[in-house]
C-alpha cells in the first residue's frame, strides 16, 4: 500500500497532495492556511463518512483549546477556496450539531512521485495570488478602519463583519503576477548587488505579525505587540539577522502567505504564528518555515495569562524565543520588552498609527496623527509616540506637491517640537534623531548638524532603514555618491520591499549621472506603481538627459493623463512635439507650469536652461529663492541645472540657497 505522503486525491477540478502541502485547481495552486489544509485532508481522506467536530478539534488542533466556532470558520475557509457555499454542499455536507462529511466523488492515485516528477506539469501549476484589500488607488493595503469601536476610550482595529473572499485568477493574471514578483526580486538584487546578511553563519529571519484564529478578537496589541517582543528578543542574538517590525508590518493582513513574505524579505526563515483567547488565557502557536524548501522546520506553542497584556507578551516571547534560540544553537535569555509605556491603550494607538504611516496613502497620515495625539494624551511621557508624531509631520516623507510649500513651516515646527519632546524623555531614541536630521537637512539646510543627527540615529539603532535611507539622501545632496550608495544599500537589505528605499536608490543613481542604471530602476518602479507622479518626473528627466526623447515624451503623456490634464492640453503637447521636437515640448511645459496655481519656478528655470536661455533660467531661480522648497538642498548636484553650471551666477545662487 502506498505511503499516505505519496497519495493524490482528485475531486472535481482539484488535486489534493497531502505530502507536498498542495491543493491545485486546474493546475493552479490554491492557498490555504495550515489548519484549513489539515482539515481538508482529514475530510477528503474520510470521504463519504461523518467526521465529528470533536474529532476535528482533537486531530487538527490537538492540544489547543478551541471552541467549535473555530472549526466552522475553518470549514468556511475551505468552502470558499473550493468555490462552494454552505447550501450547495457540492463537496462538504454539514451534519447539524455533529460535524461534516465530504460528499464529492473522490479518486485516489496511489503514488504522487510520477506526477511530481513531471517538470511541465509543475511549471504549469502557477500559484494563487494572495488576496489583499484595495486602497483608493487600486493598490493593496492593510485594513485598518478609520472609524473603529473604542476599547477603554481608544480606537482599535476590527475587521469587517463580512468574511474575506478569495478569487482564482485567470492564467494570464497568474503569469503577470509571476512577472511582477520576479521583477520585484530582480529589482532588489539590482539594488543590492551584494549582501552582508546571511554570511558567516548568520541566519536571516522574519517574524511576521500574528494572526487571530478568531477575527472578533483581533487587536494590534496582539498582532504586532507579540511580534515586536519576539523581534526585540531575537534581535539581540548575533547569530540571527532579524527583520525589524517596520519591515514586516505590511504582512499583518490575514490573507498574507508566509512563503510570499519570506521571499520578499529575502530571509532564510519565517516565523508564522496564530493566537487565540479563551478563559482569560492566550495561546500562541508558531511555525518556523524554511523559505528555501517551504517546509515547516519546527512547531512551537506557548500559553500565558491575560491579566497583564504586556507581561503576557513577554512570557510568550521568552517561551517561543528561547526555543528558537536553542534551534539555532544559542543560549536561552530572560527578556523584558522596553515599549516605552505601561499604558496598553497608548501602545495600541501607537501601533495603529505606525501601520497607517507605513501605508503612505491619502488620509492615512492624518488618521495616524489622530492616533498619536491620543497616545500622548494617555501617556504624556511616551517618547516613542512623540517620535512617531515627529515622523508624521515629516517634511520629506509626507511633503506632498513640492510647489505647495506653504505648510512646510508648520510641519517643521510640529515635527521639531515632537522630536525634542521625545528626546527630553528618552535621550537615546534613534527615531527622534532621525526626525531632527530630516528637519535640519530638508528645512534648515544645516547639513553639518543634520549629518551629526543622522549618524547619532544610526549609532543608536544600526538596524533603522529610515535613518540609513535619509542619510543616503543627505550624502547624495553633498555629492558624496559612494557613501550614499553604501547607506541606501544597507537600508534595502534591512527593508527589501520598501518602495521608499528603492526610490532613494534610483534618485541617487540619477544625481550621480548614472542615467542608464537609473532608467532601469525607474522603469521597474513604474511597473510596480504606475500612479506615482514622482517616478514619472525623474524617469522623464533621466531619459531626456540620455537623448531618449521619444521615450521621454511617451512617459510625459502618461504623466499628463495621471495628472488629469484635459484633452486640449495633451493635444497641445502632441502638436508641439510633432512640429518642434523636444524643444517644442520644453516650451509647452513652461507655459503649462506657469498656469498652475502655485508654479514650480525651479521647473520653469530647468526648462529655460535646457532651451539655452540662461537669463530667463536665472530669473525664475531668483523667483524661487524666497520659497521654502525642500528640494532646493539638491541644487549643488541636480542634473537639471547642468546647462547653468558654467555661469558664475549659479555658484552664487547655490551659496545663497544653502545659507538659508
């Protein structure tokens, strides 16, 4: 008789291969959680027979304490994946108050080895893309409702009452998804070229946010708090390189596949965990998954009393963390998290805010500020929340359209005040020094002092991708390209999926006049997010300076469409290009920019310089001088003004800008 690991079950257009952890529909992989997959294997293996709820709990959940509702949710997940509802009963029949029976016709192949050895069939299996909620721009985001019920007076995140829906993508979408995924991976290695992580026996690991078995109790104090405690504990071990919480926040969505996260994060292992609450206790079950093989290396479980949530977090982190340390040949340690507050509600609000700031989408920054305001109201000595406020009022990361600088003084004032308050409470807070560096760099143009603060931020937290990324920008503005590339590559190693880091790297290439490499990166960024106007602008400039004007024009038209310019405006650009080539386009861009409510005079000067009219270029640079435009700190190295550099007026202009 064949080993159970080598059996394939076939039903409808599905193939279930227990030994490989695979459910395929028409050759495409269907994503299921571990518990749902195990439940399906049990039901299919006993097809035609009743499987009681108690048997399911004992077999699938083993020693975990769960209620029958967990089984119902698990079966719902399976039905959803199989494309049936509870009334149709095509595959699974509900036996009221007793259990479930798999009623669909099942065929059994006694040996999976022949199927698994066929390369063509494996290649054709494809995969199911993880289903993520969409934001206003059609992109994925973590669901954090803006209007949430409050617990003890503070906003918390709760999921929709409607269960998530999965969908199977057509074959073309699968290949498109593969192309995007491969492109993202290729993009990372193009950026990094080399990696110090994983060398010398160091193991790279991503601790993912925890997932609730019961969505009704979902709370960032569990999802993110326990993950942060584990990350802090494991991060002290030199044999491990642990992704920071900000790098893995995006995986808090319930539908994220751990293997996808592991590949995106370029790690060796992923720790994927679930939690459940019952009888005043919390139980966490975790899997250590080898990303190279997709196999679970070890399972862990820990239970803690919920009387004190922070103590429960630390107890679970110590329990599971010490088992992980032993797994990697290290000694156990006793750890206590330094959250910066003893107020659970303040901590909850802080985590909500930082997740929203990570999204960087319309409305998320304003909502994050509300959460942070509430956090410091609850605990005025919460230094991390004050540092979060400093970041929420960033000049660079949330500046908006550069031609509307009127709000920059207020952002600067609020950001500086919050950073200084944070440091008054905790003088060793890296995040606060990062904000000081940004404000001195982007608003004060005090480059020497900004560099001191950036270095201090990195010294206090060498694993801060934001500090390395910002320091890279500062170094770029000073023409110190080699140092800049070192910093941004470090940031990308720490946070491989960050589009922010990738944009900073692309811009560093552009400012270093490495236009061919910059174009390649900008185009990949465009593929990942075609709605980013900044990517269009820099790509157009890099193409223009490479003499690839026809490509630059195509992306210019794309930008005009993105900016919702009317048909008459777009037609004027087409006519200008047809009659006068790129020079005609430059003239039209000058006219269009000057018609804006708040024209970017530096852009007008840029185009006049390319047209060879230096006097007009300096006229508009002079008009731009009084404006507090944060991009002015790049004047010293900006390729836009290369046609003006041989004129003594330009050096004088740079000196006046940087003296402000």
